[in-house]
C-alpha cells in the first residue's frame, strides 16, 4: 500500500482543527497521526460588522503557528487548508489569507457552501458505504452544524443534493442572545422564539434543494452534535471513540435542549464533557439540532466524529482532488 502523508486544516467560524494522516489514495483508507482542535472564534462579530476582528485573527494565527510546528515535526508531504463560513462573509478576508500563507506556506481555500457540504459528506460517509458492518442504511442525510452555517447533504455513494444555509451556533447566539455586549443567560422565551423562527426559515430554504425527509439515516457532524452526544451518553470526559457512531434519540435531544436553554453559564460549564469554548453557544446549536430532527422526522441521529476535516484530507491525498 502506497500512502501519502497529508495535513488537513479546517478553519470554521468557531474552531480550527488539524488532521495529519497517512492516506492510501486508491482506497481512501488512512492512519491518523494527529488530530487536534482549538476554539478561536474567528467569526466573532462578523454577522454584525462584516469584518474579521483583529483579536479573532490573532487567535487564529496563534493556532496556525502551533499547527505549523506539528506539521513540520510529522513531515506531511501535502498541506490543505480550507476556510468556511466566517472567512467567506468577511470584507477583510484578504488579511486572513495573507496571514495563513505567511505561517503555513499555503493559500487557504475559501470554499463555497456547496463545496463545504461535499467535503463533509465525503468525510462522514467513507465508513458507511455499502452498509456492511455498521447497520447504517443509505440514503444518508449528513448535517454539519457549524458556527456560522449549517450544511445539508443527501446521498448514498454519491451526493444527490446539497445546500448550505446561514444558521449556526455562533451566528444565532450573537444575533439573538447578546445585548449591549453581554450574553442573555438564560435566554427569554421571546429570544428562543426568534432563534426558532430563523432556524425554521433556513430549513425552508434547505428543503428547496435537499429533500429533508427522504433519508434512511440522519448523520450529524461537528461540535454541537458531538457535545450533545457526550451529554446524552453521560460521559465524564470527552471520548471520541464512545461518541463516534453513537445513536442519540430525538427524545434525548429534546430533553438536553430544554436543559441547556434553562441553564446558566456556570451550570453549562460544570457539564463534564463541555469544552469551554462551547459553553456560550451550545444552547443555540441544540435548538438547530432539535429543529432539524423534527423537520426530517428522524427518531435518532447517528453521530460521526469523521467530518469535513476527513474529507479535506482525502481530497489532499487524491490526485486532482483538491
């Protein structure tokens, strides 16, 4: 087996993640060498100002410098850096592109929502194709709840339809749960209703392109979903192996959403598997997950730890796949 050592970076609205892996381009099989995540909140105030904040850029560049050291140490042959919602929306995205290039030596790909959806689908379903050994039947609806946007992708071996819409845990929190610079905590019923209205409108948009009720298996990706899974599983600390391919019922999601909406910052911080960077945005993310499960009619969601980051790595190792 001939493998290629690649480094993939996924820079979203809330977090930046690194995956270094040895990948067999012929089969898509890979050996993971390093996977890490930092909460940098690149999308801080972008929905309000239209610009990337200087402090958000510096947090992101600090993480990039850390990742550059890991990439050099492991000797990756190829680096692929993909940037998503926040950098698409910002007027000063050129500052971001320039800074990343100076640190990592590569131009970040500021991808479209449709490209983001394809990469998420590739990463999430690479283990599920054929349905053997996992019990997860196709077609799949892959849902990636990010900080600034949410992607919906329907497919089996290939993508049938995809749509990205501008709802995410950071965007909804900043739009509806911040007043005069302070977080409204816990949110009022009126604020929750406003978030639900935005989510419902976005789901209507998604449904224009993606049939939301035709999938056999609903697959959920990214930090909102994995954190809610950790809570549902009563984990004492975050455990990727326990979370990967766990099944979380709609009833459990409803229960957790209600709990998160009624909780204070201190109460959410005390949840054992909660990352500090998600404490203020997890309730909005839970509302998105709850709404999309209701809309799709899914009784459960299959949680995947493999997502757009894995899709980026697979593309980097495949000739012509970038």
